[in-house]
C-alpha cells in the first residue's frame, strides 16, 4: 500500500465537556487526492481538521501526516507544511492582500523580492489581477475575492497538504459554483492532498475525488462519488435524500 | 486678561521652567506607565485568572484621591518623600489602569477567527503577538496612553503640593494668595498642555487605525516614538542641568501666605549673608509634609511654630508657657538631628475671628462671649485646625462651643473671605493674617488661655548647619527681628495688595536688617 499523506488510526477524541466526537476513527488520504468529508453540523468535521495540523491532539489512537505521528511533529513546522482555509477566512484586517498572502513566506524568512514574486504568481493563479488587488485591504474585497485570497494565503509556501473548513459556505450559489470550478482547475495543476469538510452533499460531489460521510464519530462510508450514490447506509441515504429533495 | 499677560511676561523664565517640569513629569511617568502597563495588560489578557487581581489592584489605586496618595507615600523610602520622584511614582500608578484596561480590551476585541488563522498558519505565540495581536490592539492601547497622559497633566498640578514643581505651583500660590490671576497663570497653560497632548495622541491613534500600508504605519509609530524620545531627551537634559545647579541650601515652606513670605525671607537672608545658592521649595502641603521633607533631607530649613511642633509633630500635651514650649521643642528636634534656631520674634497664634459688625452689634470681646452665640452660628475651619490636638476638639471642650451644624472644612485662606461674605460666622485664622484688617474681622480674646504659644522659629537640619556654619550665623541674625506688626504688614501687602513676595521681603530686609 502506498504511503498515505494523511492517516487517522483508531483516533478517539472527546470535547473538554466529555462528549465524544470521534470514536476509533480510521481514514487514509493518499497523496494528491481531494477528500470531501460530509456530516451534519457538530459531527466533528472541524475537530478532524484541527487534529491534522496539531491544533488538537487525539485522546487515543494517532494521526499521521506524511507518515509521521503528529505528536512527533514540531507544531510550527507541521502547520507551515499544511495550508488551512477557514470558513471565516480570517484575513488580517491590518494587512493588504499582498501582505496577507506573504505572511508565511515572511515567517519562513524569504527575501523580499522572492515574497513579492510568489504573491504575484498566486494572485494570478486565483484569477485576481495583481496590479488591481495587491494593494487592496480585505474590507475592499467581495466575499468570493476574500475566499480566493484565503486560498492563496494557504498555498503561499507550496505546502503539500491543504485543509479547507467549509471554505465556500458563506457565499451565494453562483459565486460558489464559480469557485468550485476554479478550485478544480487549480487542483488539476497543483495536485495537493486536500481535505475539504462541508455539510453540503452537493459541494462534496462537485469537489471530491472521494467522498467520506461522518456519522456518530465514525466514517460511515468513504468511496468514489459514483459508489456513494448507490450506498445503502442510512446516514448516507439521509444526506443524499436532503440533496435530491431540493426543489 | 491684561494682568494675566503681564504676570506671564514678568515671570517668563519661571513659567518656562515650571512648564518644562510639568511636561517632563507627565512625559516620563506616562512612558514608564506604558512600558509597565502594556506588558501587564498582555499578561492579564492571556491569563485572566492572574489578570483579574492585577486589574482589581489598579482599580483600587485609581480610587485613591491623588492628594491622599501623595500623603501615603511621604514616609516610604526611595519612592516616597517630597519632590518630583514621588510625584512621578504617583503619576505612574494612576496611568497604569487606563493602559492595562485598554490593552486588555484591545487584545480581547480581536476576532477569534483571525487569531486562529495566525496559529493555524504556524505563527509562534511571539510572532502572533507582534504581527497580529499588537498591531490590531495598538489603536486601543494608544487610546489608553492618551487617557493616562491627559489625567497625568491634571494630577501633576496637584503634585506641586509635595514640591514636585510644575504649573500647579502657580495654582497653589494663587490659592494661598487668593489671587485669581496667579491661579489662571498656572491653570491655563496646564489646560492647553492637556489639549495639545490629547490632540497629538488622538492624531496618532487615528493614523494607526487608518488604512495604511505596514510601512507607513510603522513610519507613524516610529515618528511618534522619535518625537517622544527627543522631547524626553531634551527635557531630561535640561532637568539634569537644572539639577546640577540645585542650590546648596533648600528652603521649604507650608502652603499659606505667611509661610511663603517666611520661606522667601530665609532664602534671601542666606543668599545675601553667605552667597550660597538657595533653592526654594515653597508652598509644600501642610505641617506633616514639611516635617517629613526636613527629616528626609529634601529641604534644609523651614519656619515652624513652637506650639504646632509641640502638639502636631511631637504629640505632647498643651502647655501655655512660651519658654517651656520652646525648650521642649528644641530638645525634641535635637534628638532627630534638627536644630531650632532663635525665635523670629512674634507669636502667630490661632485667632478666633468673627465679623467686625457682629462683634460691635453683639458686644463680643472674648471666645467665651461668642460661645453663647454659637448655637445660632456656622463655623468654617481649615482641615489642619479641625484635626490638630491643639485645634477645634480641644477648643470646643475648653469653651463648651457648640455650633448649629458641624463646622465646614475649607481652605484656610478662603475661610477669611467666607467669613466676610457671610457663608460662615466664625473661623480660626492666623493672628498675623493681613486679611483681618483688610476685611474688617474681629479677633476674640482667648481669655481661658487655651492656645499654646506659637513662636515662629526656623528649624534646620543639624547636618546642614554643621557643613555651612555661616548659614547658622545668618539665620541667628533674624532672631527677634520680626514683630507681629511686621508680619501682619507683609501678609497684608501680599494678600490684599497682591505685591510680589520677593519684593516685599527685599524691602523688609533693606529697611530692618541692614
């Protein structure tokens, strides 16, 4: 079996209050795959991502990134190899678009001209004209533009792994569809290992090479989209029915 | 307006010095408060369990009235005593709360998603603090520094009570002379200073929160820091220079007209007879402040009254014999390394005063006569008289005094005007006060001999007299040379005719002590 880029082995995690979120959870994501994880609100999707970049540590079991237990990673090194895109984006309001995208390269001590060149490259990658957008402030951007900048910032030092937490959740349907297509285009070029979590089955179908469904702390199903459609697992059926029942 | 301008013009050198002292005091104490308060605020925001007590303590400190704070610190070594150091310490304490509070508020106001984004991107706690948290909290922190600085300008005027200098000196001088022009001469520049500081920091705050590239924000912060540094350097430089030219002998005085005149009198006498440089720290708070200052060596000499020293400083029982009191006090001072010089020649006892018109209409001559009227009267006393063992409590007992309401507390000098204006009917003033004659007040006879003698005597540090024996010779020459009439005339010239104290003293010395 080829080395997984990300692997969960029998991971259990409970919230500080005691409620179990993940219960002996297993998952393998091979390099270059986009895995879309679907689950209801509160199913532990965000927790799962935070276990990957060591914002959280498992109570039992282990999470491996590039074959190494996250407990053995230096947290700062790990986080700079794992891009992270939040639903709220979290752009720094006191920095321009250019400075936001350049944060991690600067932390890594890149020389100034290399940072500038990389920022220009990324702005072009996400379809924002550098001359127009580099000097803008986050509050001068539309929701979709902000989300693109969030993706560019996460990709700045070319991390092999990308985590996306409901990245397009707050956008209107048209913008969202546009960004989905954009994302696939970028991913076809970059071939990152990506975990996207979402509560929207439709989005999961649009983005994922494989789909996973989280239910009661376990992976209820994890397969190609075509196989998921035919699943008989009750939790998977419920999510699928919610999509098809749309007017 | 004209008298104010001519006052500034004639006192311009002093005005510049006092203004510089004021700015230096506020600037340095605000800088230190920021240097201590911002880290404390960061710490408090990070660890609320330890932070809460820090904020609680800062809150309590803030509720202590500034004058009381100066009083608390008088006996504390190193940071206390009288002078700019103690004042700076108090200003720092007051500045801490707003700075700690706004630092916490600024940090807590940051959107958690932004902080999380920073952590998730692999920022170390230090990188997160310097690149994200502090820049976002900076406008709030500057707002706190602004509050601290503006409050500091006000508190620094009060610091003149403990001899820290600054514009408050004019305010106190004006209050003790009941001269509005002099009060305004200090109050107006202080108000302008507060407005300028407020405006400058408001501008900085605006610049920092406005959309500016990192570089220009950095430039704003850097230029603000540079301006502060230059101002501080210039002021410290000038402070060091003035400190070096500090007189060999420091003369103090309490904060009423007669004391200021006597302080000036000692100063001019020493200057004239010995040629030594003399520094004046006149208008220090009350008896206690002068006593502490003398004990601590912050001043070398001031004029005390034997009865006051006996009862208020040494807590001895009241004694009516002037020679016994003088001998007792001299002995007690000697034990703490201080020397009582020969008495100046007059007794400044408390004078129980009523309006001349009342005295004539009711045929009042003695305090005993007045005690019969007292139940229909109101009284107003300075706070010292109310508290002192030789003050109101004993007087009330000795004469069975009982007023319509408990006596009001008021500034000693203002009480003369309050009596003349009819707000109160009886006050305790100084026997030598110039205003007694000026306002047609009548002094009641202490026919039961309640008050001890209050012979005015210079009290000096023994060490100073040993080092400069010529100072002792000069001060001994003053012995017995000032009569009650002389003193009253000088007080009258200062209080009623608003003549310049230095000039009054110069003329007196020329006429009487040639």
